[in-house]
C-alpha cells in the first residue's frame, strides 16, 4: 500500500473542496447548534479545518483536534486553531465547550466508547454534540476494503450487509454503525437525544461528471430522508445534549 492509500484507509479523507454537500451539512450543524454557535466550539477530528473555519466566524472561541500532524499543519496555514491529539484523551477541561462537531470521525478511532465519553466530559451541561457517522444500512462501504492483503479504495457494494465478523475482516480499518450501535455508545452517559435521523449524500462527484443524472439522483435520494427508506442512507445525523449529571 502507498502512503496516500494507507492514510485514507485509516483516517478517511478530509473535505478539500467546499461543495453543495458540505454546505448542506454546515446548515444542519448551524440549525442544531442554535445559540451555541456563538460560544466555545470544538471540531473533534477537523482534518484541514474546512468546517472549523466557518464555525469560527460566529464563535467566541473555536478549536480543532486532529490526529494527523500533516493535516494540523495545513489547517494552521489556513488560519485555524488546531491541536494535534487523539479523541480518546481530549486536552481540555471538563464542561468547557458549548458545541462539539464530530463529522465522520468516530468510525476511525481506536476506542469509540472512550471517545464519546471524552466528548461528553468536555461539554458543558446544555452543550450539544453534532455527530455524523456512517450508517450500516447504506448499500456501499465507502472506505474501501482489504482483500488478500491489499487495500482496495472506493465504494464496495453490500459489504456492510455481511455478518459483523466477516464485514470487520474485510474492513478492519473503519467502523460502521446501526442505530442500536450508536445508542449503546451513549448508554449511562448524562445526555439526552435531541435529533436522530439518517441522511443521504449530495453526490457532488456524480454531478460533476453527469450533471443532469446526478441532480436527479440527489433530489430523489434526499427526498427519501422523509420516508422509512432513510434507513438506506449514507450517514447517521444525531444531535445529543449534555444534561446535568
């Protein structure tokens, strides 16, 4: 495996280009945050800081955490305030943040339960976590698979529908979540669920290549978010609020 493929497999790829899909999610984040947008904000796993830069426009303080030093350096060059560290041990005081964004990151950490516990620890009571993670019901594994000792990048159909032990052998580098899986991560923590749903993607890559087809696909699939067929969507979108312990 080359360096690029190895990093993509283990950490995913950050948002390098700001397009309709990112803008849609940004609006969802703003709506979920409410007045917390003007408080202390953390993006946990910020990549090169694309979302963080936009959150920083309204926040009293905005910080990012990123495990990859190269991405931290890129984010700093773009003007973002980013620390290099891991989600399982956040270098922040208890009850510090008003809002935390975890955008397609939790599936890559070594211990997702510990990472969630740390997020809740550093949220103030009344603060919110906005969480995006991949949905096991989506027909494609978007992070690629390992097959016969080699990493194969790209969307792989039906992998996530396999029994968990077999699925995890093909994709040991990335987790995947059902609604039940996510619920278990928050069991026993001082939180309440504000919103739990599943969303489809924006399919910007398809629109770039075939605009008419891509726009029809986007419209149809995003319309399914209002139906029971949203269980086939790309990502869970959850909003979780910390309560008084």
